[in-house]
C-alpha cells in the first residue's frame, strides 16, 4: 500500500502528543480527525488505525526498532516506519512491507527489523506489548487465564451500540444501518454490533437519541441491577453517564435517577446526553464532600458503584492506559474503591440492592473487595450474585459486577 507523507507526518505528531505530552489517545485522534476536513474516509481510517495500533504495540515496535527511548521527532518517524514493516506480518495483511525512500526512514533496515520482530515473539511481555509489572500482576492474579485474556485485549474492540428504548427499538435501529451491516447479541437484547466502524455521531438517528455507543459487557451491568419502574436509583460514580442513561430507560422514565460524580464537566455532558435520550427522571449532584453522601443515606432502592479502577479490562479501547499506569496507582485505587464501597453503600435503604462494578480483570480490585465487604458488613449485607465477563471467551470488555442486598 502506498504511504503518503502527509498522513505519516500527522501520525508522528499524534504519537508525540500521546507519549511525550501524555495526552489521551482518543482525544488526540478525535482532535486530529477534526483538524483537516480535506481528509477522506480512507485517510481518516488510516490515521486512526495506525495511531491506535502503534500505541497498542508500542513495546513490540520499540524492540523491533532496537530503541529504548523514543523522545525526538526522528525517533517517532522511525517507530512509524518500523511499524509499516512489521504490520503486514503482525496483522496478517496481504500487502508488502517496502518503505518509501524518504530521508526520515534512512537507516531502517528491513531484514534487521524483521529479525528482531521474530526474536520479540518469544517473550510474552514484549510480544503482547505490556510493561513488566502489568504482565507480572496479571499472571499473579489470573494464573493461566492471563495469557488468553492479554492476547484478546490486543485485538481491536467491536463497535457496539445500545438501543435507547425510550426513543426507539431494536428493529428500527437495525433498519437504520441495514440487516447485513449489524449483528445482535443474544445475551444483551439492547446491543447491536456494527460490522464496520463509522462515525455515528453525525447521523440523524443518533441526534434523535435512538442509540448510544456502549459495549455489550457494559450494558450487562444495568441489567444486573434488577431494576423496576418507579424505583429510586443512584449512580454514584456516573462519569459521562452511559449507564445512567441505560438505567433511566430500564425504569421506563418512571421513578428517579440520581447521578453523582466528583467532576462537574462530566455531569454537564451527562445532562446533554440525557436530553438527547429523552430522559426525564434525572437529577445530578456534584460530590464535594462526605456531606453529599450523608444527605442520601437510606434513600436508594438501587445503587450502582461503577468505581474508578485500573481499566485493564478495557485496554482494547484505551491501549495507552497500559503505558500511563504506574504500579503505585493500584494501591491508591484499591483504597479509593474500598472507601467508596464502605461509605457510599449507606445510601441503600433496607431491602434495597447495590451493584459494585469495575472494568478491571484483577480480583484485587473486584472479587476481593466484595469478599472483604461481606466479611466486614455481613450482618447487614448479603451477596446475591456476581459475574465476570471474559474478553477472550465472550468478546465483551472485561467487567466485574456483584449484586448485593441490604438485609438489615
């Protein structure tokens, strides 16, 4: 495939923003694609795919390029060039790996690169492109399951929609895209997988609130909450509120949904999305102190605690996470999770239920936290059910969810 210098240069600049400036990959890609309206669909696809795949395979590419540190612009050009060489083999593409004779690619020897690539495949943490510490903790906590899940996390995530039943239905949304362009998900009746990735935000059906972008595994969490119209439901770590919107739809706009977060801009974004989705039962609240939680003690029929976590279950979507995470973060976040679980749970009324959820593969952030909670508060709470999704076996993102009932 012919390489165009302008697109490669844009890729180089994007990688510098991600790795040198520590910016989030999805924001960098979004900004880049908006920056040049002259790029066609093929150019945009090339940029997005190459940037994300280079971020995903960063360690493998650096090893193949025989580079320890990548700091200078010339280093990033070399990284992009080396990726073009190993990409056909690594992604099983039917194309050649001949680089154009550009000054920026001088000194890149294809045979040497491919030789080092083959050497890299013998070492899991390099071939699967993760930092040493993530590979170590993954194996420690998951044992034999880790390798299979890690491999699956390096695949591109499916593009999944959640049909908004307040505005539309499955049949209508299927007709928007065409039966041959979508797949249903047996276990998740509101989920539709688009066979081809596309920008749906510009479509009229999206603007009317017929659907949202949300992984099928994520959609399972609201279903797990045992929701019924008329309930008061608190989403206490709402973020931009994808699950809040699904909860409101499950309640059929009957009852009350209270969404809380520590960042106001996320709640403002949620309000916009709620308007588009036709949600009429939402109120939001900024968590400024423990007082916010105390004012809601014993008020919730259902509580969702989708707590902050390492995000290791969603690396397919956010591959730059693995390069930005630090081992010390895990201890900090586990403490945060426990603080949320042990204090926010007081918002549930007697007979009410709570779901504790993470997008992490690690039991130390998930099952272990719930086990500790039941041991400490077993006189007031019982574990009803728990579920973990498998990236490798089910194709969902890696979520954990536990349903607990307050009995006293």
